[in-house]
């Protein structure tokens, strides 16, 4: 977080840099709403630090891209009691649960929470969502048998369900921040899509709002 680093990047022609970003570090939900238990008491301080970084990078013509991570929660987290529809599939042999993106209320919460960061920090450049095996968590990511323990996602097509999440996040963000980019990278998605070339996933994405990234380049 020093000017010399951004100056060096600018001299090489770099105009955007992704940084790993955990959504739960920035969550300030409605204190009366069903997701209130996800509130992070350090969220405002974290937003201030991220804002400083984004403005610092912008001085050198570089935009910060959030490499987004959705919450992964203990299986018995309070939010699953207050909002049963948010209870996603168990992941990684019982290590955690995701929030279920097939639930409209939960999906809207995720989309609006990502947008809230950009409302606070309009200098940010966009979101990179790794949707295959890490990062932008959803019920299919590291679950057994195609999210079979989620009563919603277990009955749905994985590629369509994941694209629905990315589309909603991108459309919600672009309502207020149309110049930002939303990129999805299906790194290791083959284990849940069974589709080497991700044709079904690509077909389900909204090309007006989402950029598909095939490899790390």
C-alpha cells in the first residue's frame, strides 16, 4: 500500500489490480433484518481502509478489482435460524455452509451487499468472481452430489443457478455503477458442471453485464 508499488505498475501499463475481498469484512446489514447476525463490527473501519487504497491506486490510473469471496459460515450459524431460506448446502465434508443463492431474498442480500461497497467507494473498478472451486461461494461449489442437501439447489441445474447469481450481482451493481466490470472465472467448475468448456454456463450469463474469463490471463 505504498505509492512506489502503484507507480511501478503504472509504468508497466497495468490499469487494474485484483485484491482478495471477503464480503463478511464489509457487512453492515439492516439491524432489524434477517441477516443482522452477519454484521461485522469492524466493517466501517474496513471500508475506510479499502477506500483509501482505491483512491490511492486511482491517482496512478489503476482501478482496484475486488476478487470476491461470499460468506462461508459454521453449519449452525444464527442466520440460518432467522432466515431458513439462506441455509445452503454443506461444503468440504462438513466444514461450512454457504448462503443459498437459489433463495431470492438471500441472493438479493448478496447482490445488494456487494453494491453497498461500491456505493461507499465509487473509485473501485469492479468484481472478479471465481465461481468454480473457491471464492464466490454457492451451494454447488464444494458440496457432495450436486448440492443434494439443499432443498432448492438440489433440484436445479448447476450452471444456470450459478449464472443467475452472477447476473443478479452484476445487474444490481450496474444500476448505480454502470462503468464497473463484473468478471466470472469458472476455475475448476468442471467438478460441478460436468462441462469442460462451460458452454451451458456461458449461455446462461448476461452478456450485457458479465465478462467471462477463461483463464487467469
